[in-house]
């Protein structure tokens, strides 16, 4: 049974014009993600991952090609369909946790009582109900990111785009948060598109891993992770996992000559 | 009472004593320096005039502050709204701030007359720059992601400015207001000294012409106290609003 | 995320925009008066201002007064700045003196010193001395405080290291103190000069027989708007130029600072 495609890109290209010379940032990005799937995008720094995310979110236009969400072209932000979670939670520091979650609903003119109910529900989903009246600065990095996810869920989107959401966290918190995210995902059944530079994270969390090359970014491989769910940590040590990791590593890192090679040794 | 406070208190008392005795012993003549007791006497004698004058000056100050605040914040929000805008406007504003604004007052007197309007205009210009510059910097000094987030959830440009940029910039705005308020208060009073028929500044100048030294010193003392109190009040306000920001920055 | 070819491209765009803004304002001003939206006898257009200014710069009267102002400004700076540098240095080096006196200095700086003008008039009269002293105090406090802060900027670690290498006092002073202090001291000097100019002009406006400030007030009273506008803009432009020149100096001297701060 094929599930409906939630998000699809067709030959998306982004070129910047600098000094009248075109500088390609993204070339021919095409992929599709179906409902309830977890898709990750990995690539080296500077390959254009964040640019792609901004295009997917409707924040910047593509130079050519299309992005379709539920079959509709994305030309500007679509908050009822697309939610974005940034690397630094970007919570509004003067608002309490619950007010932060309500904010996107306020902007969409949802009436107060509905807003409050929805926000409370999302907050309990991420396990932070006790912290509703706290301020962002009182929470740890991981907790703030959870609030940010709750905030995104409150929009009831079709897809959640995440730009290196755990990048600012330490290794341990990162692993825990990854697990949390899977837990939340399984309970909400949203489609998630996660950008990360951690190969482990991508393979561990997702159904599909898109591998992006160095700039100009293009998708060089699509890996379907065959691991069963629910995922456990010991899977990271398995042979299949290691092989997949190596494969990706070569695809994105293999091209770059080492210093020794460059000198001619 | 802590040691430094005690020391400072002793120093203040010592200064007052020395000050009084310098006059008592006539080390400095009565036409140059007024002793604390002479200032006190002047206060007892002329406080009704000072009160009336203060009311007039206060109106001018408040009006100038309000206009400077609105203008300064608006310009600052626009100037800081994008990176490019701030790169263009920042240096322009900062360079203009160096201008001796007092030299524009004669022009203001031609344009607005010798009454309150010219004082208010001068006060507005005095207070405008710190508020505008600080507002602009307040918006600049944070992650552009806030704006991106606002756009992603469907905020109109106006909503982004009012509901995201403005609260973010608020601590800086208050800091700018704190710097500007002293400039406005003293600016208005000095403008009154230069050409006016009413107000504290006018009072100070007329007492100087009459050689009522005690009253001159009293007037200046009141002006300084006014500026200092305003500064203190706004500092407290600034601390209140900065709490969440400091914490956030250190994370 | 922004793709820019180079920093200099961006800087060029910025400068061009700034010039365009200024030109646009001048053009709008000129045409507003031209179209009689604003009366020329209230707000003379840029063209009239330029012509008037040209005339002023050739008039002996104006030049003499400008000269008087210049003399006062320079004299006040020449006396106030070195004194402040010395005092500031002492306050920076000697913790006790610094802690005792800096609150007083900071208190003075918290309030615009313009308010104290009547006292200066009382104590020094209305002549050259009054203006000189007024200017000196404007320079003094800000330069002293900046210098004190500059001394605190000097890395103690560097000084100790240098001493352990056997460097002489002079050497330490030249190669460690001076470079570390220079940017902050120059900032103080720049602000001090601006305050100084403000103070001298204010004193001239308050009561004076000569000087640019006096001219401004005279023209204001006789409604000679053209001269008033021309002179006001002249003073503003000159002050901006002085400020920018000193800022360039400041930036040039401080170029190594950001690298150091990264330590």
C-alpha cells in the first residue's frame, strides 16, 4: 500500500548571482517523502543543506524546479502545512513555555481556549507539562528543543522540517533527544525531514537517508535504512549500520583529497 | 551598612562640611560659590517660583521624551530590520550623533519661536539619537533566525516588527532611553537658559543676572538631581527587562 | 544565508547606498523649496546654503570669529587632554586612587556638563578664561575615565612576562602599554574633542563677544536665516569630519586588537 506523498521536490536548483557570475548552491534536488516517514539529509558543512531547508519551508525561492507539499507548490511559508525547528530552539525569551507554543496559533488567529488546550496537549506530548509557566532561560538546551518541537507540532503540520535540531547539544543529550524524537514521532505520525551532519544520527533515526555532496549540493545517494522499529542503541554497533555509515562517509568525504595527497605524496 | 557605603557617606558629609566652611571662612567669595546653607536659604525663599518653573520645564521634557521615543524606536526598528539596512543606516546615525546639536538651537528658535516648541524640538533631537541607535543595535544583536521563524509561521512584516523585533529590542531601547533622558532633560533646561521666558533654565539665568548665587546653584542642583533620578529609574527598568536576555545569552 | 562575492563588494554597495540617501535628501530638500512647499526664507535650499557659505568663508568677520572659536577649542584640548591622560593613567595604575576618585568622575559623566555653564560664568566671568575652563572640563573627565579604562585593558600577563625577560620600564611601556591602551585612549580623545566643541560653542552662545556660537545667536535674533543655516551646517559638517578622522585613526591603531581579543 503506497502512502500519499507529503513532500516532493522536482529538480530544485538554487543559483546565486554574485558579481554577474552564477554560483550554484543546489543542483537538481529531487526526492519524495511519503506520509509518516522519517527522512534525513546528511552532507558536509556548507553543501547547502540549510539553503534547501529554507526553500522547502518557502522562505526563499528556488531558481528552478518545484517543491510540492500535498501536491501544492510551495512559494511562500505555509504554516498550516509546514513547521520548522531550528538549531537554536529560537524560543521567544520573553514568553513562557506555554505562551511560546501558543504563539504560532495566535498568529493563525486560533481562539484563546483552543490555543491553550492545543498547547497543553503538545507540551505533555514532549513530556514537559510541569514547565508550562517557566521561561526559556530556565530550561536546559534539550528541554528548549523539546518545546520548539512542541511548538512545531501545535501548528498541526503535514511535515516538520528540522535544521540540525540537536547540533547545539552535547553527545549524550543528543542521543537521548534522538530517542525522544522517535517517541514523539511514533505518537504523532507526522512526516519528519531532518537535516544533520551526523551520519549516526541520520541512520539511527530515519527510514530514508538522502546523501548530499559538497557544494554545489546534489543528492548523490538515497539509502533506505532497513532496520526494524523501534530502534535501539545496540543497532548502532551492528555490521549493517557500520557498512551504511562507511558508504555515506565515502560519498561525502571521499572526494576531498587529504593534505598529503594534495602535496603529491 | 557595608564598608564602601559607609566610606562614601563619610566622604559626602566631609565634602559638605568643607564646602560650608570654605564659604564661612570666605575662602571663596559669595559671588562665586554658594554654601549648602545658602542654597538651603534660597530654597526656602524661592521654592514657589521653582515649582512653577519646574512644571513648565517638566511638560517640555516629557513631550520631548515621548516624541523622541516614538521617532527613535520607529527609525531604529526600520534601520535594524535587515543586515543591509543596518550597515547603511548605522554609520549615518552614529556620525550624525557627533554633531553639536546645541548649534541647531538658534535655528529652532527661528523656526519655532522662543516658547516651549523650540525647547521641545531641541529636546527631541537630543534624545532621538541614543534611542534610535540603541534600538537598531538591539535588533541586530540576535540571531536572524527569529525573523525567519516569524516568517515561517506566517507573520506579516508588521507582525514580525511588532511582535518579535520590538520585544527583542526592548532592553536596548530602554538603555537608549536611559542615555537619552539625561540629554533631553539637560538639553531642554540649557535651551531655556539660552532664550526663554519661562522654565527652570530661564530662572537660573535670571537669578544669575541678579547675582542671587544661592538660587543659581539651587537651580543647577535640581536639574542635576532630576537627570540622575531619571537615569537611576531607567537603570532599574533596564535591569528588570534585561534579566531574561542575560540568561539567554549565557546559555 | 547570504552569498557575497567579497567583503569589498558589500562595502561598496553600502557606501553607494549611503551616498544615494544623502543625495536624495538634498535633492528633495532643493525641490521642496523650489516648488514653494517650504518657504525659502524659513528653510533655505541647499543651493542658497552653498552660496551663502561661500560668501561667509570669504568674509573677514566670519573667519575672525571662526578663528576665535578654533583657538578656544584647541587651547582647551591642549591643556585638558594631557592633564587628563596623566590623571587617568595614575588612576588606572594606582588601585586606591582609582577606586576613590572614579565614582566622582563617573558621576560627572552621568550628567551632561552643559548644565554647569552658569557656574563657570559666575566664577570666571564671561571672557576667554570662562570658555577655556568650560572646554577643559568637557575634555578632562571623559579622557581621564577612558585612559583609566585603557590602563585596565593592559594584560597583566604580558607585563609580567616582559619583566621576566628583563625588559626595561621604557620598553614595557612602549611595546605593551602603548599598543594596548592606544585605541581606548584615542576613543576618549575623540569623544573629549566632541564634548569640547559642544562646550565652547555653547559658552559662546550663552554670552560672548566673539566666536561662531555668538554669530549663530546673533543671526537667530535678527532672523538672518541664510547665514544661520549656512553656518550651522558648516559647523556640523566640520565636526563630523573631525569625528570621522579620529575614528579612522582609532580603527587603524586598533587593528591588531581583535586578534588579541580572540586569545
